[in-house]
C-alpha cells in the first residue's frame, strides 16, 4: 500500500505539531512540556490508555485494534529530546530557547508517530494492540534503558518493537535498513595524566605531562590500526586535550584527555577497553608519570533482529516502492536497550538534501512526514493483520 491519503490530509496539521516542538526544545529528561503536548494529543485521538511518567518523563499510548484474537502487541517508539546547540537556521519557527535546538530531528520523529497514532486510533484496522512510545533522553541520557527498567515491555506486554530515524543526504521519504549490528556501542574515557610540573627552560627537572599525553594520543591510534582485525569496525578518538598550565613557560603538573570508543561487537568492545587501559598506563609509566583512567560504557551495540528487519523492509517497500541496504553506523543509539529487551528493528528514512544531524543549520524535512507516518501504520497493520 502506498502513502495513505489520510496522511496527505493531515500533513499540514502534523507539520504544525512538528514546528511547535521545534520552537520549544527540551533536553534529556527535562521534556516536561513536550511530554504534556504528546499526552494531550494522544488523549484527543481517543487512545484506550495514556500513561505518563514512565522513564521519568516518557509517555505511552495504548491503541487496541478492532479485534484482539492474536494477542500480539507491537511497540512503536519515537524520541523527544533536543540537543544543547545554538540554532543557526534563521527559520521562522527556530528555537525560542538559546542553547537548545532540535538538531537531530526528534521533533520530526515525535510528530510522525503522533500522526500514525491518530490514524491508528481512527481506523483500528489491526488485530492486537499497538503501543506508541515517546521516549526522553536519547541524546546521552539513556532514556530507553530507564523506560525499560521501569517495566515498559512487561507492563504493556510488548512482543516486538520498532524505531525510526531520519537520514540527511538521502532522498526524502526513501528507506534503508540492515539486519544484525547496525549502530555502534558508544563508550567514553577520561584520562588524567600526572607528572612533575616545572619551568619550561628546565625540562630535565620535570616529568613533562604534555609530552606524555601526546605519546598516549599517538599510541591509542595503534589500537585500531595494529591490534584490531582490519575487517572489523572500531573507532578510538581523543577529542579533548587540556593542560593544567595556560602560560608559555610552565610545564604542567597535570593533563586531561577525553574521548570516545565505538565498536560493533561485544567481544571487540571488551578488547578495545582492555588495550586502551593497558596502553595508557604503560606509556605513562615509561615516562615516569602516572595515569588514571575513567572508562564509562555507554549505549550498547544496536542489533536489528533478522525477521523483524524483513518485516520493516517489507513495510518500507509497500510505502516507498523500495528499501535500500543501509551502511553500518558508528554513531550510538539508545533504542539498542529496547532491542535488547525484545526483537525488533530500526529503520532510516531519507531527509533529503539537508545539513547533517547535530549541525546548527539542520532542520527536519517536513516533506518526509507522510512517508514516515505511513511506515508506522504499515508496520502496525501488517504485523497484526485483521482476518
């Protein structure tokens, strides 16, 4: 079935929702106004149940089909939070809050799932129960995990779960997906190197932490280039190098490094963490310095289940005529926590020729709305067919 006529009729209204959300971005779990907006819409649509406060500020809507002989329950999830970025689009509906911006399209994801929820509540052309999930704190807060820890899957009896993300640089409304590992595990590290500070004219009397930390940065690059099988995927990036001294003639006592590690395999994730810690300590010791490493595991690898990926791709082909094979993505995505709880799949929908996500000039493409809404509806109706 192609894009549903109902979403063409609702396009301008859903666009209005999206732009309202864009004007009023909120961060992490502080999605109070956004959650209230979602709650009000779901109640207007006549959802059978609307639950608030799951995962702190998450919202869940329950829509029962015209029949329930299958007992199947399908979850559909969108994220609600924005990013701490100053918007530079100059749009009439640009963020009203300095330092906050919907720079990843979560406003579009939320609006599209709201549109699908309205349609599903109107038609109820499925046999089972559809659970629409609006999640806070995807951008680093692990809101997906918090919702799962609050009993999301068990409370609503969800058997399979699906998510979607926009994809700048690809034709608006096109789809792409892949089975198995898709988005990378996202870990981070904080390294504090301590040596012996001193006068820059007398380096022989000091243990120069700037030199030590520089060698650490270079050595860490060899983990991927010389320790990891070239056919596997891993990234080690040092993103911050901060010395204690800010003058020209002082060797600093301390240096701090920060960075991230991305992997697509659980065993490789363990290996890279071990090698990073060993490398940092060994290099520091070789210069007579000490290093303390705080290594924090973030989102796990996001893995699409084989069968559910096939269902998601079939729904995409029904809506758009085709579904491409998506590339591996080294970015992190906390929908991984939900896919660890239940089988499901995550799909990409093209956003057209726009700035990349997390860029101050990014904007969600409203022309994508009918295709995204139709995909959500197609998933619900084909996974829980009537008759």
